């Protein structure tokens, strides 16, 4: 049985954004208060993220803050708490990590998927903040 067979909810792939005959590097951006991350896939129960390899994820819990790409200043849009389940450091450029959501995030995920599916935002960027530095807006 592979990992995808164990998932409760269907995952939506978010990282495939071709541009002409190439791909746009989605994760070339700076986080304001934490670790910059790019959504690889997500469902109502979990999320998979790419982060730079030089910023290891050392905590079991994080606050996930989705970036509103419509705002050129990358303002904070929506946030929720996530729990680190696994971390793959096999690449020298990036880490791939899997998380589960802590609490009911159905409305948050619906909002993010709506932006993605309707072309309002062809990729999902986010920021991981340590729970001790969570910033309320």
C-alpha cells in the first residue's frame, strides 16, 4: 500500500504551472516572518510543501499563512495551524514536507482551492511560522 492509498481526502496538485515551454520558479520569494514555502498539493486533511533546504523545519507545529498573490505586497490572507508528519531532505536544493491540519480548516481550504481552480492564483505560496511567533492581524 502506498502513501496515497492511506489518504482520507483527494489531493489537488498545485505545483504544475507551465509557462510557454518552461516552468516559472514559484518559490523564489521571501517570507516576512518565517519560512517561505510552496504548496505541492493539499486536501481537507493535509498539505505537502516545498521549502528551501537551508531552512530546516525543526518544530512539530507551525502556523501556516497563505499569501494573497493579488496583493503585490504579499499581505497575509489566511492562516491555520499544521502538524509536521514527515520531512524528506533528499534534495540539496529543497525539502519536501507533509503536514496535517490542526482543527477545522474546511473554509480555508475551499477558499484556496477556489482561487487555484478559477485561475485567480495559478500557484499557492505560503509562510511557515513557529507557533511562538504567530502574528495576529
